[in-house]
C-alpha cells in the first residue's frame, strides 16, 4: 500500500478507534488493544489475549499488556502495546522494537522471582499477568512476544527467534500499522506467509510434481525434514494452520502421545507410521538441484489444512522432550492453488482432507451456510423507526471480515453517507460477537469468558446441530431476537464501563457483563419467564426498567467474581470455570426495578418461535418449487456446473436426471439434496436464470 493510501487508512483507523472507545466506554489505549489483539488472534499471531496492563517506567522498567497460555504445547503469548496518540502516522524503527521486547524480557525475568510476586497486590493486573508466568514456569516451552503498534515499520520484519528467556526460545513478531491494514483487507483469511525454504533448510526441498490441471491447481509430493517443519512452526505458530483447523486445534486438541512416542523411540520410522500433511499455497519458487531433480526454494501463502496436530506435536517433542529430529521426515502433499480461487478451494481441501479425523462440521463453521442465511436477512430486515426518526435502519451481519469496511468505503461520498444511514456503525455484528451474545443468553458465561475463538467453537457446535435438525430455525424471527440480545449486551457493556464503581477498579468487564445478563436470564427461567426480546427489537434500545435491574445487578455480580475461593490466584482463569458460574447462579442478588410488562411466559415465547419456523419451511418449499419449475426448461447448465465443482451427490444427481426427463415428482430425500446443491451453487457463483435466481434469493423477513 502506498504512503498516501496508508495515511488515508490511518485516518479511517482513528475513526474506528474513537468509535470503539466510545462504544465500550474504555480509554483509547484499551480500545487500541482490543482492535489489534482481536485481529492478531484471527490472523494466528496469538491466542485470545487476556488484557492485563503491567507497566513500570524508569530504570529496569517492564511492560506487557496482555497474555495467553497454551498449556498443552507450552506456548506463552505476551503482547506489548505501542499505542501512539498522535493523528499522524509515525515510524517504528529497529531500536524501538528492540526496546519493546527488552521490556517484555524483563517482565518475564521478574515474574519468576518470589520477591517480585509477593510485593504485588493480588487483585492488580500486574499480579494476574506475572502469576501466569510464575505458576507455569515449568510448563512454558516457548515465549511468543507480539508487539502491537499503530506506527509503521521502516522495514517489514518476519517473526524471529531472538535467543532465550527463562531458558526457553523467545520468538518476537510485530503487528505494525501496515500489517494491521493488510490483515484487515484479507477478508476473513489469514495474512499470507512467505517461507524461504532454501534459507531455513540450507537448500531447496526436493519435490515430485504429481498433478497439474493447467493454471488452477497443481500438486507436489515431498518428504519434509522434521527439523524444518519444527523451525517453521516455531516461528509462525498457528498462523501456519488453515483458519478452521487453527480454531479447532486451539480449542480442543491435545498433543498426540502416539506421535511423541514414535519421535522419541523410533524417529527413523516416523515417515512410515505417520499419515503426513496436506498443505496449500498460492505459489512456489522452484530450482534445479545438483542431481537435476526439481526443488522448492520458497513457498507463498503456506497453509497446513490437515496435519496440524502432527506439526504441533513435532515442535512439542523437540521443545519439551528434546527429541532428536535429525532422522525424521514427514510426507507432504502440497496443492498450489490459483490465488483467485484460494477462498473457494482451500476450505474445500480442508474439509475433505479432514473427513477421516474427528473434526465435526462445526469445526468448519467459518464457511457454514448459516452465515449466508443471516447475511441475507440482515440486508433486508428493516428495524422499527426510533423516536425522532422518519424511517428504520438495518443491522449489518458480517460473515466475512472486512465486508462492512469495504462497503463503507465504496462509491461517492453521498453513497457512503447513504450506506451509513442504512447500516449505522453501532448496528454491526460479526460471527464472534453473535457467538458471545447467544452463549451469554444460553446461560454459559464461563464459556464466553474463555474469549473469542473458544466461545465461537462452542457456539458452532450448538448451532451446527440445530442447522442439521432444522435449517428453518434461522429465520427473520431468530435474527430479530439475536439483535435484541446484542442490544441488551452492548447496553450493559457500556453501562458497566461508565459506572463509577468500575472505574475505581477496572478489569474483567466482559466477564461482569456476561455473568450479569446470564444471571438475570437464569433467574427469570426459574419462574418460567424470559425477557421480552420483541419489545427490545421494537424500541431498538433497552427499556429503562431492564437497564435499572442491570445497574443494580452488575456490581453485585462483580463482587462475587472477585471474591474467588482462596486457592484461586487468577480471576480471569476462574471465570472460565463451570464452578464460577455455579457460584454466581446460586447467589441471591436483589434489584428493586420491576420487570412487569417486559417479560413473557416461556411457553408463549416458544410458540412464537415454532410459528416462525413453520412459516419459514412453507416459504422454503415455495422457493424450491419455483426453482424446479425454472430448471425444467434446461437442467444441463446446472448439471455441468455442479459436476465441475463436485457438488453432486447421488441423490441430487438423481433429482437432476428426473428433471431432464421432465419428471418433477421428486422424492423428499432427492428434493432436499437438490435444494442443498442449489444453495451451494449459488455460493460458488453460479449465474441462475431470472426466475430461479429470484426464487433462491428470496428470503423471508417478516
């Protein structure tokens, strides 16, 4: 990105930052950390970070602003903020970067000293962060420091290992403003990783061309040295993993003991015993080896789509078990995909490559069709007009990162203003926010407290099962209820942030908010009641009566969270436990505000949900009938496209063949298979003729 473009992006970033600070009622430095850490997590630079600013200036000063610990692999992530309040884009030079990481080093070295720990107030963020290092020192096998800066690096730096801290490798990476913009523009994907294979391996990696379909896709087979794979993963960590697999690994998997045993006892047999890796890339650089064979010197946009557990276990064996990787090789199938088709093909390779493993459909939820349904509803569903407004607006559901920003930047200034009037900035919700809101109202605040990706995966497990049972559940009624929940959550979040009692002792705001709402929902459920979400939707704001109850409840809930059992030394970790929810849900809190008129009987609410599902099913049947009628004229284009994209199943193939014969009497299984195939074709970009296109695009919004 050129300098003028980057300056323009910096101005837009400040708009986002000020909006985030205003919406969350947090200082700009906290809002900055939230924006950057969220993006770093999505990109794989780190796990979901707990915010814990620990600063000391002067001689021997230290600093970290957030942390996360992956206990299974022993990876400790420490983030340091370099937030600059100036409105002009500044430069970040090498000396400043080194100084930032030196402050992180000093914090780590101090944290393991008993005198330092004992001198800290146990409720302080500094103690919280230091205790993670102190109490897990023996389990930490790698420290990954991430510098977050809204300045621009003078020269782009790749992740690098800069010696050791506490006797373990210290890997440093920088998320400067230029990288921040690049990742933001990646539309939900990860920032491309460019691997200099020849440099890391000492020579290009021998490979065998296996398959080439002319421009769109080519495959290569190779035996990757274990040391090379460990070095690459040691530098890039989860960024190396395709996004869905990354989320799965971070949330669920344990180090594979069988892999470790093989590496320790018979490393020379690893190639024979292990299934190997499946990886993708957008390009490679090849060269001739001395013996005349082909070698890979560099790989662009490397992503491991199957074999993430193998990769992580190899590094674990090297770091923690000191396994000798000299004789270890892993077979790899590398698919080089046309960059224009990466977003289409890579998720499919990931899905198909993982079918033999215990990776459920929910683990691929980032590309789940429920997002397309919710996106369509959000673009059509108009809210009731707020007092003083002549017309309603809409809530923007972002199923792929960057959709809202891109649309806001599109067109003339007048068109951009019209878009922002139609979809205001404060009426935006993405997948992660939706998960947080839904899981909160499902009375699982301990899951929300596990932060973005782990909460999202739990939500995906639930929503994936519902989708399989009844796609019609996700209708306009469901969307309106979700928006009402978001309104309640956002209101409570801002209320807590602006409260005097919170400002006196900042920290754990998300936990306080999710536990407060969950307690009220649980309290009402015990009386067979629930909040009347329709009232919230109609008003597009939280009624004062409900807000008054939240104001009274939040400080009581906060006191319970901070009054943890004596053995608990880290409140953030405690909030992630079922035991914490048991303590809060079992507490008797009081509030004077009457909720009469703002709650509804659970049975009555359930009746409304069932009616919406039934109506959606009827409309879906009408839509598929219209599509089938249009296809009777000529089913061959549908058949050709579906075959080329491998979207056909035996049942949908049989349905299409019936239609080519003019037979519209489709059995229910074939009819359902055909409907599913048509939806997948639409996502893949098939251009439907007029009537069929209108039929598929039509979405119930009442």
